[in-house]
């Protein structure tokens, strides 16, 4: 009886290990990656189906553009990261541009949630501007969400939030933005929500027209009264500003 039991147990183990091996083999086949030379300057390495990129893979164009992520029937569809690096060769504008999009795709277009960075570097290697757009994309364009631009301009930071109802534009510092709003220290505020429009500019406070100065300060006071509504946008914009250093 013990021999029979041991023999049956051995058969069960053999079946388990064989099944596991088949599973590993199937998984390995599914994850198999291959090289695909599309043209002289376009190379793909990843999973294929019917001779086209399908699954996970990376494509390189002219050694300046790369996309790594999901593919469906030869097109970028799913989640992936695209990087495009190029230089201008104009007489007085010798700069390097680095464009990076990380997010959702459909049929080779940016569609869905993602983040898009634009970095401009001068001929000395100094970053002169850095921008992030974070939110929703449609038909390859940014349509809703947060934008932060950081540059060497007189106003180093500009901020924007937009959706189908609200458009908020700010110029000023990226430090303690809740307090800056409370103290009325932003250089420019543009708020549009439906038919409501409020525009404030610190520069108008020194205008020779007393009526303009008075109206400008009244707008600021009204905006300050909207602190609770604006705080979530300020918090997100401040966090995003840390992702666009000039380094």
C-alpha cells in the first residue's frame, strides 16, 4: 500500500512540474523580443505579431527619437514614453530641445492622461526654459490640466490650470503659493470661470489713475476671498514646479 501511495504521489509531482514547465515556456514565448529593421534609420526591438510591433517594445528613429512602451498592430497604443532630442542650427539660435511625453497613447497619438516636458538648453549647456504640461491629451494635443513654465525671464514662473469651465493663469513665485495668494503677492492673476472674469496686475497699483488702482485692488480682494476654491490648484502647481528645475 505504501508503494502504491508513493507511486501516485510521484505521478502528481511529475504532472505539477511538467505543467509548470509548460507555463514557463508559454510565458517565455509571450515575452520574446526580436529586432525589426524598419528602414535604415528606424529600428525596433520588442514583441511582434504578424511582423509588426505588438506588445512591449522600443523604437528608435535616427538615434534622436525613442518610444518605449505598448504597441498594438504596429502603432503606439497603451502606455509609453517618447523622447525627442534635436538641435537648432540657426546663426543666433544654437539650442538643444528635449521633448518628453510619458503617458497614454492611441493609434500613434497622445490620447488620455500624461505629462509632457519641454526643455530648452543654450549653446553653453545652460537650461534656459523648462515646462511641464500635466493632465489630459486628445488628438496629440494638451487639452486640460496643469502647466508650469520656468525660465530665465523677469518672471521666472508662470502657472496655468484649464478645463472646460475654469482657466486660471498666474505669474510669480513657486514658494508658499497659498500664502502668496492670501497676501496678494502674485504679479498677475487671470481668473475665468464661465461668465466670471477677474484680472489683477500688481503693475497697475502704481498707475497714475486713482480709479484704476482702486478697481485693481478691489479685484484682488475679491480673488483673495476665493482662497478655499483656489488652494487645491495652488498646491498641485507648486508640486509640479519642482519638476522643472533649470539644471
